[in-house]
C-alpha cells in the first residue's frame, strides 16, 4: 500500500509595517487574514487559535468562538491592540497546520494570505469523518463542519432537562445535506445521569428525559422507548461510565466512544468524572485516562462482546473544537446518512484525534475471508471464519498519515501488544506489518500513539475478528472484571424510594446474571 510521509507544520512570520490609519488614535491595528487551499487555489474556511504576547487566547467578535479558538468562512478582519501575537491555523487532521506570529504596529492596516495544504483526502479512499458528540449552535454547525473538514455531525439539541425545541415545534427539516457531501442532523440527544451518558441518534423526536432524577428512571427505560424506532443508534459515550456493563448486558447499544471528550487538543480531563476511577499508579497522567479507556474496551472484546468503537469531542461543553475526536467510517465512494450509521454498526471504522490510518487485511488461507471481501483486503469489523482445529494468519497493510511524531505502530492481539513496529521498519515492508497467527478465536487491531506530551493523541482501527469453529473466545478474567463492576455499581445505588429502587434494581440483576453466565461459560482464562 502507498505510504504517506509525516506532514510537518510550517511556521510563518508576519511583520506589519505602520501605515496611515484612523485606528492609530485607538491604539489598534488591523489585519485581514485570507485562507486558501493550496491545491485548488480556492478560499476555504478554517479554525484559528490566536494568543497575545502573554499567551492569553484572544476572543474575536462576530464569529463562532469557543474556549481558545474561532472559525471563519475564508477571511477575517482582525482589529486588535498593538503588539505581538502568535497563532495556529488548522482545518481538521487532513491538512497541515500553520503556525507563526505577527506584530501589529501603530496604524497598521494590512492583508495577508495563508495557504493550507491537504496532505491526505480520506474520503477519496471511501473513509468519511464524523463526530458523535456536538453541543454547538445549530445555526453555526455548517461553518464548523467546513472549517474542520467534517462530513457527519449529529447535533445534540436535547440533553436531560435541556431541549431547544421544548417551547416550539420541531424543525420541518431535521436532516440537512450541504456542500454535496456534508450532513448534519438536529435531533441527536443525550441522557447523562449518575450511571453515565448515552447518546441517541436517528430518532424522530426527543425522548421524555425532562424531570428525570440522577438514578430514576433507569437509563434502560429510555433505551427501551428508543428501540421502538428500528433506525435508532445508541452510543455509550465512554467506557468507564458506571452503568456501561449494564447497558452492554441489555444488548441494546450499537457503539462505544474510545476517542472521547476527556481527550483534548491541548491537554486531558484527567479524572473519570463520576465514572469508575482508574488506579493512577498503574495509569499515570497524562495518558492514563486514555489507556484506562482502551483497557476497558479490550476487556469487552475479550469477553466476547463485539462492539465497534466511536468518537466524540463534546465541543460546546468541553474545550475541543468540533471534530477533534472523530470516527472515520468506510462507506465507499458515496456518502449518505443511512450508510454511514450502517457501516458504523458493522465496525468499518477508524477512531482518531490525530493520526490517519487506512487499514486492509488479507488472510491465509484465503477462504477464511469469505466471499464478500474486497480484493484490496478486509475492512475493520470483518470476521475471518475457519473450521475447528484449523488456524489462520492475518497480513495487515495500511496507509498512515500524521502531523505528529509517531515512533511505532502497535499490533494488538486479544488485548495485548503482539508487535511494536518502528515506522522505518514498516516503511521498508511497504506498509505491511508482521503477520499474526490465530489458532483460536480472537481479535486484532492496529494502534498508533503520538508523542504529544500533554494529551493522549492516537488512532486505532476497529477490531478484526477471527472465529475458529462456532464460538468466540470468552475470557473468564474479563467477564469477572465486569461482574465485579456490576456488583460494585449496585452498592453505589442512591435511591430512597423503595418502589423506584425495586424497579431500577431489576436492571442491575439482569446485568449481574448476564455477566455471571459469561463467567460460568468462559472458554479461556
């Protein structure tokens, strides 16, 4: 497969000489910034992080601003106090970032052009980006999407007691396609309470969450209501939420967030909020939260739960830009909303907040791949099937593109790193990783973790599965991990009303029985 070199950020310096201007009387200068796509020569929208000489973010009026950044169409006029400023300009992970500084002197009035270079186009290879956790103003979402080069965005408009439509009718058009291949939906929702957060997509109206208490009714009550709509997609927002193993036991969820909102562009939200806390000695910051997230997910896979990973940024609540954490779903040449969610459910995904991976896997013997595999190789989510007593060898090839430095790629087999491959070794093999042999059922994924010092910046493929015979491998250790978790969660239940407690406890008992059965029927340590 083709290998794409690391895209290094380019630094530029702008010095503005003084000119005659009325701004001089105000002690300000003015700069018009225009952004151009290098390949097309056309103006493009972008995101800018602007800081003053003290390193303080500068808020610019009349454009969507959040935390430390703002987005704009393709040009912006900055009227600023005199002084030196630093900036970063980005347009999602498929473009090189630009950084530099400029000095506004007395009476300055100038215009500068910044050229952004695309170093990979994932959509031309059939990979379409989406962010499942967006809390931004619906009126601004189109600008956010083009500025971040994002293709799919369900906008959360109802969340616990908040519902932007509560005092009026739902919009006639809840799903919008614009710019040919960008789609957003205005009816995504979130149920976030004591047990954690579930994200809802593809419903025709909000669920009746308003008035719900921290523990009552059970989130699974609303899951049952949502499931009346066969198109609904339910996402577990992150793995360490206390109710996660209960939701898994219900069999009613479709994906789980690995690149989630505790992972920020310039840092991490270090704790697990009110979720199951990690051992900080085993999982030290800043990468501990990310590694804990991964290990929980690996336990799910080892327990025989085949659930695809997803991604969300929570822009509008936490510091991220829209699309910082994103999931790429393989849909082929053309994108539509239904196929994107269908292929997400099938696990044809890569999750990332930085590096960009395009994986393909072949197997020996070839018959294990089945009849419907693309000649280029299998996508994530594929199940390789062999007869009992036989084995299969998987050959992984991939493209990798990154703005951040990466020392090695990790091939993960059944939750453990089977190979660490340096990038120079991978390049010598023309994009191929060492083959992995399976003699029993299991799974495989590829992960790339960057050298970013203050955050957990990574990419990982959705898992590939191997099934030897007719049963997946179920690890007793992993099943016990979740059984213990469910028992601990039940002890934390905070309900004084006995009638309500009896109702909620039924779901906990269901989950306990589910995981107890997994432990009893486990066929692997």
